C-alpha cells in the first residue's frame, strides 16, 4: 500500500463513510472513492462492505487497520516533528526583563524587532533579578535584561549601556535644591525607598545611610521603582530611582534632579555561558541597545529643560 492508500483507508475506517473520509481529508468524495478502489485493486481483496449507506470493514480490513493504526500514529508524530522544525527555522525567543525595562525600553525593542521579523515568535515575562538569573541558568529563558548583573557560574554577561540614579519629586514639592541633589539633602524628607533585598535597593539604601550619618528611616518602602514613581506622582514623597524608570512613560507632575556622588548603573544582557547566541538573539540585542540609547537621549533632553 502507498501512503495515500493508508491515509484514505484510515479516514474512511474512522468515519464509516466515503463522505466522512472526504471531509476529514478535505478532498472530494470521488477522489476518496478512486483511491480506495485503487488500494483494493492493488491488495487483491475488499476493505469494506456497504451496509445501509455505510461502509463496514471486512475481516481483512479490520486486520489491516490493526497494523496500520500504529503506522498512522507514527505519521502524526512525523507531522508534529516537521511543525517543530518549521518553528525552529522561523525562530522562537524566550526573553525576560526586570520591571524597569517593561515600561518602555523592552516594549519599544520588541515592537520594532517583531515588525522586522514577523516569522519569529517572542515569549516574554517580567522577573526580579534573582528570579531572572535562576531562569537563565535553568534554561527556562534564552535571554535576560537586568541592572548590574551579578557574576555567577554559567552566566554570560554583556553590558549594552548604562543609566544613572535620579531624584524624582512632585513638581510642587518644596525644600529641594534647583538642580543637583546631595544624598545628605534627603535627611529630613519623606523618602520612598526600594526594598533592600534588591541589588540596587541595597546599594542605594547603604549610600543614603552613610550620607545622612544615621540609620535610614523610610517613609514608604516599595518593591519596584515603578511603584515608587507612581507614589511620587501622587505626592506621597520623593524617591531616588533609575533613570530608565524615571523617564519612561508618563512624566507629568514630576520634577527631576541629578544626584551627586552616585556611580552609573550597567544595563546587562545575560545568557548562558558557552551557549552561542542565535542570530535572532543577536538582532534582538541590538534592538534593546538602541531602545536603551533612545531612553537615555530622552533623559538628557528632559534634564536640559
């Protein structure tokens, strides 16, 4: 039997009629009848008896189906395998970012990359830095975007740019210098800080504590800089956050000040060590780098106003 014979015989056997087999295969009834008759001629025996408008398999037809069914399952497996190969050819990227990049940098890069690569599927999620590193090492994602990625066995780190800390305050807030803020200026202000469990939150809180010469008394502690920004917009206090978050999205009712004595923050791509990055990953990384540069340009323009 040829593969076409097997396909038609299986469809008619499962549906009980030529018309049902034709619908299952999305072909015409005459085509199914012709292939079925050709199969019987080749085999030298009947596969079905007609009973009341339906086809019932003969004893030989039943025995043949028992042999064909496992083969047909293998053909289905082959079809699923070729579909997966097609996905690999077009490409699939699993990408994660820390929350700050989900506001503007990553969405801009993803949209531009997707327009240029319509055959590539992208699976994205937002994770905190420790979760993201764990997901990379566990092969749950292909690429991550974080601030100041920690050195870790099995991790490849590539810095694609930098950002910095800025102080944000409600526009009507009194008691701040006009341009640059020193950390000791925060001593008596209603301060919104990041949870010290994060890398940046720990560094920032330590620097502020050293500057004010006493343990830091937080007005409000939050988990993400995005939430800190939202609270400042609601005039709940002032905050020092990364410039990526500060200048992404809506910046109305916000005043920005540079912060003296703070180092720049690396923006890092993380992948698995000794695992070559695919071309789609490399192209997407370039998009992220451009999007970050655009965000930094926006910050410079806003600061000069």
